């Protein structure tokens, strides 16, 4: 066998390796324009909520529930057909126009912070605890492509100043820029990972809101081309009643109800869990109204896996914009998986508290010995 044959054999072997790598990449790593929704986790809320004046030790638990959202590959897409409760959705259904996945994650983080703020207000209002709303700054949720700011700013940056004027609310940012014209350059101080920088950023004409009537170019506003959000914190007048929430990497607004229940439970002397494992979901506003969320059918599975006794599900909502079933979807999935967990519809924080107050205390189960 000559050197030429050896070279051909080596070449074929190298080609085969590259083909195999390409196939593996295409099957397992090349992302599709799809997300796969599946059951996430049921997380005990107590470690996330810290109260300076906490009541007695709890015998039960409140748990928030999550949905697992993963990028679809060819392999995971095919495997989803063998997992009956996986849900395939186009990424465009979740992402806003020109929004990146990193910006989507930042939006979910801001939604979580807003949810915590509302949960604190709802709990304090319920308990009659006076509080103040503090503005903690303006965070960027999205930067529009095609704007000069896109080369400088990114989602997660905090805008600190415009020229020499401090900015604490998104409305202040808009007010400071309203007299500017497209092409004007503005000094923007922004904070990224605790480091403050200053950049000279030209302004451009902002896009019209979807559905808005056309206007003349001279009538359109100029701006940075960012979507800002005001971050707030809630401070009690009595420092001993102060509660803080740290949810880690969990994003989205749907833990509001369970946060409020845990806050109330820590501030009251009695244990309102009555010794039960209570999972649930639902947004909440400062008045205690519970709102519908997405993916509740996956959260039912997550709660069932950890043996929850009850699951608080937002009541179905019907408006002129359509119907938004939560309790109905939760019941359907509960029946499909034959869970013994009881699904409880709630429309307000009061609904959940009244349901808990009517429960008998859970009788401890005897320990089996051999």
C-alpha cells in the first residue's frame, strides 16, 4: 500500500469526522426558531423572603411555580412528540418586534422586580402597614436596532443622568429629551455592572406606536430608541416591618400572589399555611387583585411532582379582548395527570387568605417504623 492510498484514507477519515461533527451540531446544538415549554419547578418561597420581624416557625410551605423554557434543537423538537405535555411555540410569539432573547430575559427580570413591588404593597395594605414607594432608577429593557444608542447601550444598563440632570423615573427621561431634535447629541451617564460610564449619543426619530396615525417628520419625537422601565422599592414607615425579596434567577411576574402570602405569613404570629404544602401562581397588583398568567398547565405538573396539597390558580377572565382561562386549564391538566392536589380558584389575595383560614390544621402523619 503506497503513500497515496494512505493519504486518501486519512483524507476520508478526516472528512467523516467533520461530517459527524456537523450532524451532531445540527441535531443537538443548532437552534430552531422555536421554544419548548415544559414543567419547571416548585420553589419554596420562604428562603426568598426576609422579614426583620418574623412570626412563629412555619409548619407548611408556600411555593411559587415555574415553567421551563428552552431553545428547540432538531433532537429536542422530535423528542417533544414523545413527551405529551411539552408545548412548542414560535419565538416570535414571545419576543417583541426586534427584541433579542437577551432583552426578553431582561424584560422578565424587570417583570419580576415589578411583581415583588406589587406583592409587598398588597401584603402591607392587607395588614395595614404604612409604606412609601421609592424610585431606584431607570433600567433599559430594550434598545431598538438602527439607533445610534444601539452601539452603546444594552438591556440591563441603568440610565443615571442626561447631561448633568439625575434620572430616577422613565418619565423624567422622556421629559429631558422632549425638546431635543433628531441629530442632537446628548451626554448619557449609564451604569453597567456597578461601573458608571458617560457616552455622547446622537438622537434619532422614534418609531410610531403600532396603529398610530401618520404624522409629519417634524412632529415626531426624537429619542434614544430605548424601552426604559422604572425600578421601585417599597419601604415601610416602621423599619421592624420591613421585608425584602430575593428571587435569584427566577423571572416574570407570576409569583406575585405567592410572595404576598409568604410576606403575610412571616409578619403574622400565626402560621396561615396550617401545615400544608401550598403551591400557586398569579400576578398581583397593589390592591390585591390576582391576574392570569401563561403556562399554568406546566406549573400544575411541577406542583404535583413535589406533592403539593393545594394549588392556587387565578380565576378565568373574560374581556372584550378575549377569554383568558387559568383555572379551567389548571383543572384540565390536573385531571389528565390524576393528581390528588386540590385546585383552588382565586381572584384576589383575600380569596386565598379566606380559603386558608377555613382549612383545618393538617394532622401530622404517623412515622412508619420497621
